[in-house]
C-alpha cells in the first residue's frame, strides 16, 4: 500500500519475516534484510544507502541506544525478543533526527491476554562445520569451537486474584 502523505523511505521486517529468515543473534542482523542495508566491516557496521555505520541511529522501543563513542548500536537485543525492525533511510520524521545515514528502530514483543512462550537452543559446534580442504592439506585442521546458548520467553496478562484483573490492560513479557 502506498502512503501518499509521507515522503519517507523505509522498510519494516515483521515478526513473521523474522521467524522464517536466517539471522544472527542481534537485532542489527535483521536490518540487513531491508533494501540498501549492508554489513560493512570497513564502514564501521551497518551501511545504509552508502553511509558509514557511525552515521546511523539505533532505537529500541522509542529509546535511542546509539553508542555515544563510536555511533554503533550501544545495546544488544537478541532476535527472540524482537517483534519488528523498521529501517528508515530517508525522509523520516524529526523525532529520529541526528543521523546522516538511517534509523534502525526495533520494537520488542509484548504480552497478550493469553499466556504464551517459546523455548530455544542456539548451538554452534565445530563438529557441524565442513572440512576446509586447504587447511587439512596443510595439516592445520579446523580447530575446536563449541557454544550452546539456550533460553526462552514467556508473556501474558498481569493478573492478581481478587485485586487486579489485567485482561486487556496490563501485560508482561
């Protein structure tokens, strides 16, 4: 749908997209799915339409989390907590001012009227890596690496029996 009242150039990656697409462990890796956004080591992080990583703004639930020292994302937010990532590259409102590049805006998940949750396990292990032909020929092998991160999420209404009925009012996540 075309918004004829706005001149902003932006993209939104929704929760459905986030669940289906490959991603890293931080919300900034989701932003690379938007047009014009690339991960550039020499440009200092995320490059939006050619601007360096230090020229961007990072916002989580309306709070500016840009690192004051180097201009990169100052707060890690794992992808399991993200509901939507918006990437605004041009013509965005003044509330997102202070950036020459773009704005990466993350919206976190919230609770609902029903209790719900997830469990996850993020496994990285060198035994699952492919062999490197050239390293094996030189006798170096592939080395040993193992990381296992597990966790979960839970959300729902805030309800205190006899005191507070949180239905349609207050939620936790």
